[in-house]
């Protein structure tokens, strides 16, 4: 849990206060700074952020809509934990649409995009050597974002974008499991190699396996009680 005042809103920030509070709380949840089923106490959060309870309450309502928190009967809210049912559903959808996006991207990819992917892989290796998992997670997201955009299908991109909060939430959980960052990085290298070879079917299969492997590791972590 972050120390009191660490996430305090700065007066010079220009976004509407309710948006800043929402974004701060969302990041904290996605990064795992709150445990699953941990109660969100409006008064404490307001004190941490240096705001009134009104924007906190508004932010929690938006987070409920995002699927990141659950309302508690008779008032209040708690951080939504990872459930087997949700993992199976989200990862099943992802395996289909993201592998298809990668296949389309492979058909259209150029040397500049491949160079950017290689750069991200190099930076990811450095982050891993430095044990900077937060940096690694961000680079991992950047890698997939390039592929999503390179598919050049607006409808497909928006389908993936609609799942963005679930994707990031579970990406954080996966990459905090021992050995998964190394496995993920290895998968990314294989994907780029197949893209360079313009092997559309291989890329599609690699991405599907990459996503489903993440699902299986999450389910095992839940079985073992390793997810907080």
C-alpha cells in the first residue's frame, strides 16, 4: 500500500479533478497496490490524495463500470479479484482477436515497425536485467500496442481497446509470476522473427499460444493461492 500522501494530487495539474482521481486510483489497482477484495475507504483515499470524498465516490463508480471494483451491499466498494470464470472468458476472447490482429499486422508490417519492435525487446531485456518489473510491464504493453495498431483495422482495434482494462490488469498479474517475464520476452522474440519472415500462420499461432499460456499460469496461481 502506498504511504499517506504519496499519490497526492498536485494543484498545477490541468485535468479535471475527477479525472485525475480516477486515473490515480485506476493505476494503483492495476499495478496491484491494493489486494483483491480490499475495501476502498473513501475517507482514507480522500486523505491520501488530498481531495474531498466527492471525486473519490465518482471515481469508484467509474471503476465499477470498468470492472475493477465491486460495490458492497449497504455502501462502499472493494477491489475486484481475479476469478477463474472471468480469466477463461477474457483470455478466450483475447486469443481469438489478438492473434487475428497479429496475423493482419504481419501482412502489412514494414521495416520501421520491425525496428521499433526490436528496440522494445532490447529495452525489455535491460529492464529484466535491472529487475525493473514496472518498466518491463510498460514495455510489454507497448509491444502489443504496436501490433494492435499495425493491423490497421479500426473495428478490430476498438474491440481490443474495449478490453484494455482487463488486458492490463491481467498482464500485470502474469508478469509478476516467477519466470513469466523471461517466457514472455522469449515469445516476443519468436513473434518478431516470424513477422520478419512474413509467416502469417506462425505469428497467429504464436500469439494464441502466448495468451493461452498466460491464462493457464494465472489459473494455476489462483489454485495455489498465490494471487492477492
